[in-house]
């Protein structure tokens, strides 16, 4: 448990708050009609990207999905660039070419998500295999929801990873729903972690709303992966507090259930610990919030002032031969 | 006759067919209690229960495969793929299992099933919520492919698809879901698969199109109205089988052809039509066949990019001028 | 164990011998150049289709694959029609339209295999779901190799079957190889049956060369499926005595391994039991063999004398609209 | 210069590229110790070891996905799909992940990888060992598609594909694996992607083809020799990108076109070529464009059916007569 230095604790807290506050801004921008297409938020799930990415190095590679905004930030995309991405601007990593979090970075080690759920799992297995072939101790981390774990690519990707014992950590965000579909209709078992056994490696189920549980489980998995021990599946139990996307009222999520989980908010919970243990004073907290707020102000300003890409750029980057000169 | 939207017409078609025929089922992600990502199946679960309206996990390959198993057993499943962009995940089940079943059993078994999927762009969906995959399937023997352009057609065509004894892929331009509105009869009517619709008769140019492009063609025609041109506007409705009869009759009359489609230009259905015409109606062609289509790139997200990407009214006007002035 | 009446025991023996002898004929026909394309034999694995199909009714539906020749026969395709199928003749179930065992029958409840391994699993799940929806007590049985179990369709099909508790029995023929690839390179676990747990139902691993073990396991699984208990995965451990196909010398299978498994031949083993327990006398056995031999003579004659389909039939049966009038 | 078969040439290309460039890897089912179903990778495992020649489970989607991951990390994987007919199982990884990577990252990431697969019919493979899937991929922006017709070309084109910074799908007509034999140089040469090969110059008809049909076209030409016709025979080699320059130059000269391909007629690459010509070279066309292709049915197994199915020498002769006598 939390034998972590204060600095590290506050970094985790900062990253969770950054994620939450970033998404709150997005929610506002969405209501202002400035975000086109779907907006999928991770409210209540912030401990997962934050607690896992905390262990990664720049040379590690992640493949996040749609509810992993925090992972993009922690892995190094600056808030303003991510904001520009989400607003479809030229200054975002995809230069406005794809929507929302569909942003990658070769330098920062981020495989861009596509909408096709679970499809990045075999790709991440390939990345991890590359590290193994080269004898490097970098690792790959693949994120996915419990819903995505039902696609064939999950099976094929994990099977390959298990056979070759590649340095891959699989982070399942089990938030009880896939869009409107409750987990009982997605699978006949309680826990995605059971599935790891089919591939010859360990699966664990942890409390995904407990930053320490996430941090600790990831620490072990990363160490194992770096040392040739092969993959681990970490299933983080959590809950989707908001609807599937901002336009989804999610009436199918029972009010009591939602209420119950609001009580388990990972940020409030962590804050309570930090305050009670004397790691976080009121002014310190205000400081963190203020800094994030002004960073976000700047990010929104940057993104809003950034130009859209020129239309004719639509024809670029299909092949190397039509790259910019 | 109430005016309803395309998505309502689609829902109505399923509802009526399910009432008419016990073997009709609906299967897909979030199609049950929730009523589907676009609400196309709203109310069906409540009316027909979980045995006939089946929520599935995120498993496009199983959605198609399970539907095929049901079809073999005499059901008429209507499978929903949440976005046409994800049909790639069930590709093998469609092309190698479903499309071939009748052929490889010499007619002993067949697959009366429909695969519905919201397709095409215009709603800022980006690469994965904007695709027009009809070209792949028009190239695949054994499946029929439909793309409606109006609420009225959507209802009649979907009913025909459900009653068809062969697999039909039914792409619904999501851009039109709520934009296309018609007076749709509440009673039963069927629009035969494989019959194009001549929306406007004319003598100078055959403008052949389908899906959301029908609407862009219509507004192009309005622009062209002042010019005293007589344009025949044909809505294919069925991409496969193609209504060669209607197309050929039109081209024999006009001798000039513009093909407008939102799919990629290369090997979109317009390529096949142009090839057919240049093979079978060569002597009737007075001018080059002009294609107005999307470029050979993925569908980009940002508004100026998507705008640039999509074939537009002005492109159609230009193409018409080109064949007229040739 | 074998509390089976003699008649039943001899029927099982007959069916195993029929499979073996049928395939031996095929092997000869292949060497005579009369079978075009690949020929995949089940030598040494005969107990699996025989012991499982023994429990099926006409209204049950099977989806066999390439090493399940016995299943086609037991489910009711007459030897001569199956022989005609394999020779590409007009009189085979596919009328020469597809190769080898790619033959189905609506009446007999046989889903035709395609080469695409595991693809029939979701289809069989759909068939089983149909029985459930109709409230019928028929069941579906899906066969596949351990190699095929690594494809995404296995995962998606089993997951659907588990959620809906459909009456489906999954029969995995684990013969240690997928073409040249040994099982250790196909998966990081010993047993495909472990995978059933990922889908919330039971998986068992049994000796697939022991007809009684197969028979018993299937009996339980069928009863469970018929009574609403949902799917079972039965993994039958066996060994591919011949090469992947008749043109494969299979040098990658170690000679000692092959020798060891030849000792475990399911037919010899069963015969020993039948003889020792007094169920099968020498003349009785000769009788069985003679009858099969003459049935096969007839089948080969029929198939060889059957015409090939006329070329222009290639255009038929794409759609209902180009069926025969 | 030894005479070797196409499959040997393919093996040689991989071997040489692996020797030249450490980042080249081979991955697929049975490609290791066994050397591949058609022995195309024989000896590579022994020479380069398990880190560079990787056996996979039966998982076509993972084969493509893992290869893509490797490509992102700077490797140049050559993935083998055991038969082209199974490429449908990896379809999403190809069209939605691989083909789009460069586009959606605005060039930051890309996928220098090759997907090899034995394709096409003529060996009694039936529905699932005979397909020509190139049409689907030629319609998919972001992948290149190659089909060689000779051992010499196979080596040079595969080397080009391996060195290409974009994904290339390399279909190898298995009918030619051992039938096509050439004197193939043992040293390094590359045939550029996107360049067609004029196999015979001529003035009367442009006969445009690729893959095994090249051989049927050649024998048709022998039949036609007595008739004093001057036929230009073009082997496309690259289906995508198409060598419009060579095609157009030829058609401008001959003014008559026959397109021969083994893929299904509807929306096979011949459709695109016909459409391009009818759009861009209209005034040069003296006759209808005739397509000789497989019908829109699956590929049947039994010898008379497959024989009927496949486009043949005599069909080509007929088509040439048709345009000549028009
Ligand atoms: C292959 C595929 N099928 C369907 C969808 C549509 N879709 C987007 S998100 C989603 C639910 C995802 O559930 P889960 O994986 O649990 O992630 P969560 O949204 O709960 O974080 C669905 C069905 C998709 N994007 N990709
Ligand atoms: C999707 C797919 N990939 C590859 C193949 C080629 N292939 C045919 S049989 C076979 C091995 C199958 O192994 P297994 O499933 O264990 O069955 P077995 O042959 O051992 O009975 C392979 C790789 C195929 N038919 N389908
Ligand atoms: Mg979820
Ligand atoms: Mg096996």
C-alpha cells in the first residue's frame, strides 16, 4: 500500500484531477456545439489510466481506447494539442483527420485508437513482440473495455501474446456496461480476468476506483513484463458514471446503482486519503486545481484559435508518395 | 398518411414484418431495451420480447454467424451492425459463409437474412463512422446490396429484403435518418429489389445515383433548372443486382451519363456501370461517362476535410456541364 | 463404463470401422488421381465423431469439419453419396460444387463445413439458439480442431452460446497439430477445455481414443443441453496419425511420438475390449468388415459411374432467382 | 542465370531481403520449420531463426495485427496468409487498421509491411482455395495490390513490396507457382510497383491482363497469330496503383480494348479500367470495351464446373475478334 512519497502521491492526484477537469471542459465545449461527433467520457474511471501510466517510460508504448483520455496526457501529449485534436484542428496530432481521441504519436509511444473495439490488442501484441525480438526491456500496454473483450481480436491477440510471452500488460476497464448493454448480457462470467487463463498467463481483478490498487497491480505487471515474465491481464472494476456518450441519457443505468457508485468516486476517495493522511492541505489542493484550470484555459484558447486544416489536405497521407514534400 | 423520417420508416418496416411473420427476428448490439444506437429498433423489444429481439455482445462476426444459423433454421433474422464501418469485423461470415451457402449446397440451404447498417458520411463521424462499404459487397457474388434514399423507399425496400430468400445487406445513409422525410403509408407495400427509380424523366443526360447523393443531385438539378436542360435522374436503390434495364433505357435515350456516388471513386459501383455501358451500349454514348465520387482516401473528420472529401452539388453541376458541352 | 448392450457396442465398432475403411478407400482413390485437391484423413481419431454422433437424433444439427468424415456418415449421408461428393460428382450433396467434405444437408441436420476454420461455431450457436427460441429439445454439435480454437470466431461463438445457455455441444479434436504446428506453438496452455470457463460453462478433457470416454462425456453433455443446461465443451485428446493431408509427409511429427500413438489406436483398443469381453467373435468381425467392404465397393462404383455436373451449372444457385425452375 | 519457378523466386526474394535488411521478418501459419504450405518460406527459419521467422496459431486477424505492430516499431514484416481465401478473417485489420494508419496520423506512423497470399483458381481448390480477392483491396484506399505473372516479376515485385513504406498485398497465383519458370538473376533487382509490363507491342488491340490470365492471353495470341493481327499485350502487375500511363498510351494507339481477369466480372479491376477509359479516353475508343472475366459466382470445385467458370483462351480469342470485327 501507500509507501509512496508525497510528491508521487500528489502527481497521481494531479493527473486524476487533470483528467476530470479536462473532460468537464470537453463536456462544456460539446454543449456549445464545438465538438462534432461523439464524446465519450471517463468520469469515475480516472484512476485506471492514471494508476497504470504512472509506471511507464517514454520508450514504452500504449494503445488506449475511447475512455482513456488520461493516458494520452500522462504519456505526454500536451493538453493543448489534445484539445486541438478533439476540436478537429490542424494542430492536433491527427491534424483534424480523425475524431476525438483517435490520436497517436510515434515519439511518445501512443498507438492511435480506431473505433473498432479490441482491434488494437493484436497490434499492441505485435509492438510487445518487437521489444522482445530486439531484446529491449520496454513494454506495451493495451487498454480495452469489458465490452471489447468479447471480440475475436481479444482472443487472437491474447493468445499470440501468451505463446510468445511478450512484454504486454492488458488493462481491462470493466465499467459494467457496453453502451446500453449490461455486463450480464455481454458475458456469462463475472470477471474478464478469468479469460487470461485461456492464454497461459495471470489475470487479476482489482478495484479500479482505488488508485492504490491500480498502482500496485500495475507495478507488479510491469515488472514482470520487463523481466521476461510475459503478459498480465489487470481487470479494473469500475463504473461508467455518465452515459455512453454525451448524447446518451443512459436511463438503462438504474439510479440507485449510479448513486452507489458515485459514492465510490476514485478522486473523492483518494482526496480523502490524502487529506486525512496530511498529504494534501486545502491551499495545496486549490493550487493544483488552479494550475490545471489555467493550463486548460490555455489549452482551450490554443485549440479554439488553431485553424482547421485546409480542405484539400484530405488528399494527403494516403501513401508515402503523397506526403508533403 | 403521416410524414415520418427514414429511421422511423425503417423501424415501421421491421415492426410490421415481425407482426406479419413470426420468423422475423432482430439481433445486434443494443437493439433490445435500448432500441439501437439510432433508435431504429425502438419499441420492438417491448413488443416482441427477448426471444425475437436479441441483444448481443460486441461481436460482429458472431452477430452475422448466429443470424446465419437462425436463417438456416427457418428464421428471418435482421441483424444490425451498429455502424457500417464495423462490418469489416464480420466480413468472413458474410462473404465466405453467408453469401455462398445456397451455391455450395446446390440450393438445399439458403440464408434469408438481412444485415442492416448505418453507412456513409456527412455527420462528422471521421474514419470509423462514415464509411460506404457497398463496393466490397457488390463485388461479392451471393449477396444483394441496397441503399435507400427516402423514408418511403426505406420501408418498402426493407420489407422486400426481409421477405427475400437470399441475404441482403441494407445500408442506411445515416445522414438521411432524420433529414429524409416522407408521407409513408401505414399499410403494407413492398418495393422490389433490383428496380431503380426514375425520379425525374429527361432527354439530355442520365444522372445515375443512390443514397444521400440523390439529395445532392436533386439540389444540383434545381441549380440547373434555369439552364433548360432535360435531365433524367435515376435512383438505383439496389446496388446489386443493378437494374440494367432501366439504366440502359435511359442511356439509349439521353446518350450522356453522369454517375454520382459517395463511395470511393475507384471500383465504386459507378465503375461497374461505366464498364457495362462502355461494353454493351457503346454506340449510344455521345460523350465520356463522368463519375462524381469520393476520392480514394479514408473519410476525414474535420469539417473542411470532410466537406472537401464529399462529392457535392457543384461537382454534379460541373459534371453535367461537362457532358453537355462535350 | 460399458453397460451398453451388445448391439450398441457393435454399432459403435461398425461405425468406427466404416470410417477407417472409407478413408482407406479414399487414400487409394487419391493415389489413383481420382480425388482432386486436398484429402484430410481422421485415421486414429475415429472414436470422436462416432462416440459423439451416437447420441444424436435426426432433428439435431451438427457442424463437422475436415476430419469428421464419420460424423457425416452417422448423421445419415449414405456412403455412396458421400463418395460421390468427394469425387466431385453430380450425385454428391453439393453436386460437385465444393470439395471433399464440404457437404451439408438440411434434412439430415448437417451444416456444411467451409475451409474457414472455426467459422461454423457461431453458426452452430445460432442453430442452437433457434432450438432454444422455439422451445425445442433438439441440440447442435459443433466440431473443431484445437488449431481452429485460436480463431476469433471460437471466442465470439462460445461467448454468445454461454450467455444464452443454448443447447450446444462443442467437440474439440485435439490431435496435437494444426498442419505442421505443434500445440505448444498454438497456445500457451495444455487444454482447450480450460477455455470454456471464459464463457461460463463447463469444459472437460477426455481421452479421445477411448470410445467409452467419448461416449460417456457426450451422453452427459447432450442430456445437459437438451434439458436447458446450456453448452459443454468436450476436448478429446487424440493424435493425427497421418500427415495433415495426403500430400504431407509430416516429417515434423517425431517417429517415436507417432509410434507411441499408434499403440493407442482407438479401433484396435475397442476391438481388444470387444473380443476379450466376448462381444465380438472372429466371424462376427469378418462379417462386419465384409459388409462394410461391399458397401464401399458399391459406393465407389456408384460414385465413379456418376456423372460430373455439366459445366454450365456453375452459374446456378447463386440466388433463389437462378435456381432450377 | 538458373531457371527457377515462381515459388522459388518468391522464396529467393524474401531470403535476399532478409539478408540485406535485418528488419525484414516473416510471420504466418506453418512458415517456420515447415517452410509454408507451398514451401515459399523453406529454409528461412533455419537461416534466420525463430525471431525473424515466426509461426503463428490459426489467427489471420492477429497475423495482420501483429505484423502491423511490428511495422509500427520499424520492422518490415512479410505476413503470409495460407490461402488468399482466408484473408477475409483478417479483413478489418487490413482495411481499418493497416490501410488507414498513415492517413489518420497525418504521416507520423505508417506500415511498411507485405501480406502475401496464394490466390486464384485452376487447381481444383473449390470455393475456399481458389479466390481472387484483389478487387476488394483495390477498392480500399491505403493498400497497394500486386499480382505477378512470372517468376522473374515475382522476385522483383516482392522485393519492391518489402522495401515499400506502405502496406502491399501480394497475391500469388498458385496455379503459376510451379508452372511459371524463368531465368531469374541471382542478384538484386527491383521491379517498381505501379508499372505495367508491355509483353508484346501491337497496334490493333490492347489486351490488358494480369496474373495467370497472362498465360491464357499468351496462348490466345498464339492462336491468333495466323490472323495477322497486331495485339499489344499488357501485364498490369500492379492492380493498385494502376499504371494509367502505360494503359492510356496503348489505347491511344490501338483504340480497341479487351480486359482479361480471373476475378469476378462485376467490380473486378477491369471495371475500373473500363470506367477510366470511358471517362478519360473516350475519343480514342473505336469499339466497345470487352471484359473477359469470371462470372459472379463462387469458384466451383468439380472439373467441368471450374473449367466453365474460368475465363479461357477461347473467350479471349472471341473477345479480340469482337473488337476487331466491330
Ligand atoms: C467493433 C465495434 N463494434 C461496435 C462499436 C460501437 N461501440 C462503441 S463503444 C461501445 C461500447 C464499448 O463498451 P466497452 O468496451 O465496455 O467500453 P466502455 O465504453 O464501456 O468504456 C460500442 C458498442 C465499436 N466501436 N466497435
Ligand atoms: C481460417 C483458416 N486458416 C488456415 C487454414 C488452413 N488450414 C487448414 S487445416 C489447418 C490446420 C487445422 O488444425 P486443427 O484445427 O487443429 O485441425 P486438424 O487439422 O488438426 O484436425 C490449417 C492451418 C484454414 N483452413 N482456415
Ligand atoms: Mg464497458
Ligand atoms: Mg489439430
